């Protein structure tokens, strides 16, 4: 008798398991099982996997700076290790660093005539470590000692690891609202026929779209303000900071509404949201660690939002210095909002 009960239990468990798997295939949740490992594999391929010590470092030299002759000749002769860029002054060199046109800027030290000051974006980056290693190897080969020509390293981005990682968390919040929360809300109203019922009333399609857009912006701004109050990070231009939070939330909320209208139910909306969420998050967040990703990520609106928040926090940029980036974000927002309007007008697509 016990064996019969156990067999029945196993049969029921197997039947329910197969039913759950069938539902996962039907609502496209199973797509994530294949998409996430594939996307991680693709990200690993895009990240530079050659040794950083064999990559050319882009070094800026100031034209008016008087460098020690042996150091200057060694740097110029090491064309397989360094790529030299001439800048007119320190400020231009720092600007090139922020724009990632060069990896480091060299100045002569005031304390020691045979030593250099290296200016970089981040002290902790693999690029900085690579430059120091290359200079140490060159000096040992030329002078035969273990001392380093670089006596000091100055980072343009101030603050600890918590503050430097803060823009990534801001990006995550904005993308979570835009690609996870908003599409699921829109798809839920479609699935439960609430949207069709609302459109039977005097309410217009454009009013519903604006309401969804404003709700996404409000949710994002509230989440960012709450995070800001908890972390208590102080930085320069608070107006530009929240202006870009508003522009970014507008862009990705409009994007999320469009994705939600493409889906028939909440499950497919969550699946599609994750499929868009990861490619917008990881290349932008990892762009500092790979030259390949730095060339690929600018095609994504998330990269322009992420870089703008970093520039405002660490370099005290204003919206006037970031006109291309906020124009790009607004353009993506308006386009996806327009496509959403087209979809909602075509009732048969809902």
C-alpha cells in the first residue's frame, strides 16, 4: 500500500513539474535560462582578454614641460609599449583623460628632477597598474635599478570605492524601473483587460501614456532621492544631477512602456524586460574595464546616462557640457514614446 502511495506521489510530482516547465516555455520565461548564460559569455568575449601589459598605453606629454632627456628618449623609443600624445597644457591633458583619449598624463616632479608625476582617472584601475609596471620594467632595463621614475600618482576621480560605485547603483535603479517595473505594469493592464476598459471611457490614449510615463519618472526620482539620503554623498552641481536623473527616467520609462505594449502578459513582459535590462546595464557598467566595451557601449542610451552621472559627480560637469548626451537620451525617449502611441492606437496589436 505504501509503495502505491509513493508511486502516485512521484507521478503527481513529475506531472506538475512537467506542467511548470511547459508553462515556462509558453510564457517565454525559459528564454532567460538560455539568454543569461549566452549574454554573460558574450560579455566575456567583449572584455579585453589579452594581458594588459602587452597593450599600448596612451601617454600624454605636455609640450611646455621640460622632461629629463633619458626619460623622454626612453618613452619615445618604447613605441611598442607607449603611444605618445602631445597636449598644450595640463588642463587640456586632464580634459583628454576625462574623455578617455589618453590613459595617463605625465608631469615632471617638483621634488625630484629625475621623477615623474602620473595623473590618471582612477588609481585602482588596471590601466594605472599597467602603466606603472611598464615604467618600472623600462627603468630597470635602462638604468639597471629597481627604483621607479613615477614618484607620485594623482587621481582625477576623488572619493572611495563606495562613491565611485555610486553611479552604477543609480543606473541599476533607473533601468530596473524602466525595464522591469513599467513593462510588467503595462502588460498587467493589458492581460486583465483594464487598458481596454479604460479606453472605452472618455480617457484618451495619450493621457494613459503620459500617466504611465509620469509614474515611472516619479518612482525613479523617489528611489534615487531615498538612496541619496541614505548614502549622504556630497558633490557639486545638484541641479545638473537631478536634471539628468529626470531625463534618464523619462527615456527609460518611455522605453519600458513600449516594451510592455509589445507583450501580452506579465510573464512575457518580465522576460523581455530582463533581455533588455542586462545588455543596457553590463556594457555600460563594465566600460571602464575594457577598451572593446568602451567602443561598443556608446551605442546604448544607458552608457550616455551613466557617463553623464559620473561626469557630474566627479568632474562637476553641468548640463551645458553634456548637451550631446541629454539630446541623445531625449531622442530615444521621444521615439519610444511615439512608437508606444502608434501601438496603442492600433487596437488589434494590444
